């Protein structure tokens, strides 16, 4: 038997994940099938690539040497397939704040390793474009529907701290830190379409809610001092509105950022997108 692409993909996934369980989820196959594939590769090469026990995992010296060649071969193959198909762009949807520098590095890795460019597409609610196939992948911030979180093509990227946002006319604009439990004691402006803040974050308090249906509505409402908002800390670096002030929060739960690849994307391309997303540096 010759070495096949499936052998290389299986070995690389296991080596990078350092886990047969997570590698199987990444490749969308069962763990026993993954183990058999890696064992086949070791048999073909006549060397042990992975030394594993019930409590440990490590590459052998031949495994470490082979990994670089396997990754290089797969990257070259992916670039060739993308070029042959004439479809070399991945559309990445995002709702309002694209994580930086993660997004730029993810795009660089995808170009270098798979020959795929990235087209960024701002959408009001990323879940619907994913389902319709309007985008190939999307950055999602919690809360995320359970049916998406359970998909193998959804991965957790990182967590972002939260900050309070208020009007420059608000008494809070002096910048003193605010306790998380004190936030809902004043009107709370919420973007009900794609916001990361919901009343359920304060189960024992019923805040006064000012609803908005887009990012632009939300920020103008906060700037007009109709209430306060809560957003990812990354917003502080964007200079998003001259009429607002960012205030530190104490005890705020972080926001989880996820990436989902749409069902219509081929398995090979999905793996390239997810691999590049994992490699990219977090904010």
C-alpha cells in the first residue's frame, strides 16, 4: 500500500491536536477509524510515528521529522486543488467587530498554506448567512445557538473581556471602574440582533432594557445617553464614536468567540479554514 492523502491528513491532525479524540472531531471521522489510518501509515513507513499511552502523547523522532514533510505536502496539494477549481476565495462573515490581529493572520495562513484568499463580509446576523450559504465561514460571539456549537465545524477561538460603554455626558464618563452587578441598575441598551449582551447575564436583576436592532442604532442610542452598553474590549481600539466613553468593568464574564464553517464548504477546504483559524494569533 502506498501513502495516501488520508494518511497524511490523519497524522497531521493527531500531531497538531495531540489527541486522537479532538483530531477525529476535526476530521469528521470516528476515533477508531482515525487510529486505524495512523496505524496503516506507520505500517507503510515501517516506523513508529506517535508514542501514546492512556495518559501521555508524544511524537517519536521519526514522527517529528515526518510531520514537517507531511504538512508541506498537504499545503501544496490544497493550493493546487484550489487553483484547478478556479475558486480561490473564502468568504468570512462577521457581525461588527472583526477580531484583530486574529483575522489578518488567519487570512495570511490560509493564503500561504492552502492558496486561498479571504473576502470579509459584514452581516447583521452571521447565523442566517451561514445556513443560507451566503458565506463560507463566520466569526460568532456568544450567545451562539446550541445547534451550531454542537457541530464539528465549530471551534472555540478565544475569549474577550468586556467593557462598559456610556455617553460622554453620563456621570460614569469620568472612567471609574464599575462593578458588573451594578451595570443593570441603569437603563441597558441591547442590540437584539447580534449583540453579546442579554438580560440573562444578570439572573437576579431585571434591568430596564432599551432595544436596538443594529450596531449603528445601538451606538447612537448609547451616545445619546439613553442608557449604557457592554461590548468586547476590542471596541476600545477602533475609535467607533466621538460621543462615547469606555469604562472598565470589574467581575464581568468574558465573551467567547467561535468560528463556524458552513455545511456547503468541502471537507478539505473546511479543514484548511479551521487549521488556519487555530494557527492565527489571538487578540
